[in-house]
C-alpha cells in the first residue's frame, strides 16, 4: 500500500488550558453559559477575542459549530478552537462524541501534531456519564475523527501529519485517574474501529476472501488469547457448507470461512460461548441476477458486517472479558460467470436444509446460514449476526440506524442497551412466523427471497430457520455500513458495529 494511515494516540494530562502545550487547544463552550469562569479567564488573556466573536454573532456555541482563534502570542498555544456544545440542559452523549471527533478532524486538517481537549467540563448530570465513561468516549471519538483513508493517494502535495496525539487535559488529579481508565479502553475500541474502516475501505482487488482471511490470521498472531482457523474451499466442501460455496463459485477467488476464537484467561473448556457472525461478501455484483450499474462500486462495502466482527474481535481480545467468544466470518465474492450459481438452483446448506435460489443477489443469507449453523455446532449458546443484508432495511430505517431482529427479547434488550452506550443506533423490526411462511419453497425447504414487501424481515426470518436452540439476534446494517457517513465523517466506512458488538460482549 502507498502509505501509512495516521497514527493516533490519546493521553490524559494534568494541566489547564493555560499550562498545556500543543498545536491546538479545543475548548467546549455552552450556548447558554458564556460566563463560564474558565472561558472568562481565557478571554481575558486573549484580550476579549471570545467576547468579540460572540458579539459579532460569528460563534453562538451551537452544537456542531466551531470557531478558530489565533492567540498571537498572548497564551502559550497558537490556535484555539472554540467548540459549540449547544444549550447545557440539552447536552447529549452524542454531542460530546461529535464534538471530540470534530476537534480531531480539524486538528488533522490544520496539520496539528498535538491537540489539547478541554471538552468535558460542566457536563450536566442528565447526560449520565461518569468520568471514566467520558474518557472512553473522548478517546473513541478522537480516534474516529482523526481517521483518513488515503493509502492510495499518491499526491505528495496533500501533506497531512503522519501522527496525531490528542491530550485530554484536566486540572483535577482525582479525575485524571478515571479519565485514564476510560481512555485505555476507548483507544482499544477506537483503534479497532479504525482498523475495521481501513479493511472495509480497501477495494475488492485488494481485499477478497483469501486476503481477508490472511488479515484475520495476522490479527490473531498479534494478540494473545486470540486464535484463527480458516476453512478453505476444500474444507468447506468436506463439511458440506453448500451456501458459502454456492455464492463464491462464480468468482476467480474462492470462498473462505474465517473462525476467530477468543479464550479468556483460565476459561473452562465447556463454558458457554458467544458467537459473532458477520457477512463478508467482498464484492456483491448480484451474480447472475446482476445489479444495475449505478452505485455498484459501493458493493465493495458488502463485507462490512464481517469486518465489524473482525474489529470487535480485536477489541475483545485486548479488553479480555470473561466470556469465550467466536467470531465467524463467512466470505465470498458474488460474481457472474460460467461457474456461478443460478436462479433455480437448489442448494443444500450446512444444516442439511435445502434452499431454492430465486435470486442470486440474495447471497448474504446463503453464506450466513452456514456460518450460523457452524457457530451453534461450536457451542455458541448466544449468536449475534451482523450484515449489510437488505436494501429493504435502508428503505425502512434510513442511513442512521441498523435493523435489529431476533428470537429472544432479552438478547434484543441487551443489544439495545449496548447500542445506547456506544451511540451505534439500532431499531427493532419483526421477523416472526408470518415472514417465515413467505420463505417456504414448493420444491425445497426454503427459498432465498420472499415477496415484494418487508424484505429486511423476510431475510431475517430466513436466517432464523438455521438457529436450533441458541438465542439469536440479527443486525441488518445495510444502511449504515455503506453510506452511513455523516457530512463531517471521513468518506467511506464508519466501522459500524465494532463498538456495538464489543460493548455487547463486555456487558455479559
Ligand atoms: N448486499 C445487498 C444489500 C445491500 C443493499 C447492502 C444496499 C447495502 C446497500 C444484498 O446482498 C442484496 O443484494 N439484497 C437484495 C435482496 C433481494 C434480492 C431479495 C436487495 O436488498 O435488493
Ligand atoms: Mg446481493
Ligand atoms: Zn450482498
């Protein structure tokens, strides 16, 4: 690859906004608290510049707004970024996340190497975050905002820094310790998420089932407690994983089933495990049921569910929860060709169930059904799958929320609570018997497409038929995985699912 991505680190320092040293100082300002004592002091030192921009109406401290000031030697740091947090009583966790990400992003744009963050003062109780959680959120968001995907850009003029250090400053020694604890965790999830974004952003001529498997193996080699087994096409054939094989058979690159295994220190052999299953279709052309040309390039992101699992396994293996976790990533390239599976084919899946193919573009469920059945064979009592599964889910929920379905209310609640903690939003959808009915075939056990309506629900209902006893939930991230990026985010993958899955596993 052409070059290294930005190396991001996050630290906590005992300092205030006058004593810290760096290239940029970011200070949070509430819309309704212009008299905030620290800001007042700062303004005094700057000779009233803050009051001036406020009077001019150039900076009202609305959430999402910023104002850059130059200190011209009046204080130690040359650049000051006022960061609007909106009205104090309206502050949401998400506002803090967005503010920290925006600061890190501006720091990269300004080619700063060190940015000081003073964003977490006077956070109202209504936000329900303790200092440690604040530290985690600031670290995660700083990692998120500083991310750029430019490994293929060869233009030497676009000189961005090779590294960024974000320093959270606080003058209260008691808070420093808590902040540091949070940052330690936040940097793990933040970096895992950025790792996921890079792999997801890489095009299909770089990441295919075989090279993705190599990335997973490399990941496991670098972390203790994490193991990687890869089933190649020979082993997939021997195990009769007909779904994964069918989807990949039209491609020059063969399919793989990647199995990552995290074992906690001192785990007993028969401890119940959690299975995370992610769809990694490294390119979805639709196959013989070819997709229209417009936007087809975005189907390189059809591996995003699998990569969310890859990123989550990285974070989990570093954070070392007490539960055993399997990360299963079925990977195939869905291509038209003389060897492709066809509409009308009947495929025997790993479970033994047969599926009549009515549309080769409904391929995600065909690889997931084998991996879900395999997860249960491995001993997973709880299974969560995540996939860019249906356009219908995007139609239903838009680009900010993933669909959440499953067979167990408690599990759904646990995922919702992980979602609330991490800001990766999910929304419940049904997938009960009515939808299962639609997936029955007249000539096989099931067919791979339902009727015209409720496509996200019928897809999930199909998957439910491959779960025997396990508690199972399904996250359809088609909307957030491919086009989810906000206008402020770096173009490409946002690494959705890494924080959600990690928080879910850690909460158990
Ligand atoms: N990968 C697509 C789903 C998708 C669509 C992801 C848009 C991201 C954005 C999936 O494999 C697919 O093609 N689904 C079909 C299913 C249909 C044929 C039943 C769809 O949604 O159209
Ligand atoms: Mg498809
Ligand atoms: Zn697909």
